[in-house]
C-alpha cells in the first residue's frame, strides 16, 4: 500500500444489528427455552384468535387493575419480537391465567395452554438476560448517528451482562454461555486485546469519539497502545497532507510565467525614469555587443 496503516479505513464493515440478531437466535435454540417460547406462542395465539377470551381478558385486567395492553404475537425469526411477547405475557400473567381458568371462555381441553410454573420462571429470567440485547439492538439500529464507535464499549457491556449473574434456570445459564461464545467468535477484533498490526476499525473509531476517549472498555495497556496508534496515524496523515501541498505549490510555481511589466498611459506620456533606464540598458547591451565584435 502506498500509505502504510491507511488501509484500515477501507475495510468492509458488516451490519452489527444483523450480527447481534444471529447471536441471540443461536442462543435461543436451547431446547427448554425453545419449548417455553413455543408454549407462550400457542397461549397468545389462542387468546388473540378467540373473541370471548379477548373480551374476558379485558374484564380480568380491569378487575385486577392491570394495564389494558394487548398481548403481542411474536415472529419466530425475530428474537426481539419474542422479547416483547414475553414482556407482555409476564405483565398480564394473572389476568391471562384467570381467563384460561374461566370455563365460560376456555374449554376444559384448552386449559393445558397455561404455562407451567417453571416455564413462567424461565421466561422471567429470559426477559432479564434479553433486556441488554434489546437495548443494544435499539442503539445499533439508529439512523441519525454513527454506530461504529459505539460497538466496542457496547459489546464489552453485553459480555459483562452475561458474566455477572447466575440464574435458577439452567437453560438461561446455558443461553448466557452460548451468547458469550457467539459474541467472542463473531466480533473477535472488537472484543479481544488490541492488535497493533490488526484492522481495529471500530476501536480506532471509539478512540476518536469524545464519549469514549478514556477507553474504559479496554485494559490500561491496550488503551495506551490504541492512543499511540491513533496519534501515529494522525501524524502520518498530517505529513502526507503537507507533502501533497508542497508538491502542488512547487508545480504551480514551475508552470507560472514571469510577470510582464506593464506601463501605464501616464508613464508613456511623461517619459518616466524607468522608461529611460530601460532604453539606456538596451543601448549599453548593444554597445557591449559591438565591442565584443
């Protein structure tokens, strides 16, 4: 490359929001989590499709003083829809249970739709671990600001959220471990130690972002290395710009012709000293030529 170190700015950059979607979808494949989500989908689908059940749910919401929100049906390919479904179900748990227990609207053969107690617990814990991912998705989906510099501190925050707490549900702990492994695998340059010869695009972007200038998401050693790298790149860029400016200036001077001395009308009419000197100079030059001859 004609500009060593500058190639870092031209690397391709994948969609972080889509990558996070893949990370969470992979972790949600844990069998017990998948089964609990399927049961939740069936429950929501039943109430939304049954007009008597929907009416009864509103009655129970009023009786219990619960917010009169509608249940949300998720889309299997989008995990954040599953998060909103879980959030809504947990909020409406007791009105939903009361609706399913009411023989006026729920046939005895349909009462199996209610979730088991351990599934309610699992969904509650799953909501807690999905919350940071939902917030991260919201940040990465922003259209009015640059997200490249946000990625390193955001990923460190997600990793921290998966490491700081253990849950009663083994399935949720497995989810956390799986999500951590996926993040480490898919974003290796962003979450590993700073590599001086690596393409640390998002790390450099974060170092240039005033919000993260202290680089708290890095170890002190890596933060120092990154600061040195950014300063070096800035100096190299400045030298390159200065060199280009000097070359352009030299080129302009070389191509420019000597200025032609213009005489004003007043000089011509008055016969100025400068005109006389020019004439004498020409005569002297002519005389010298004759002597030499």
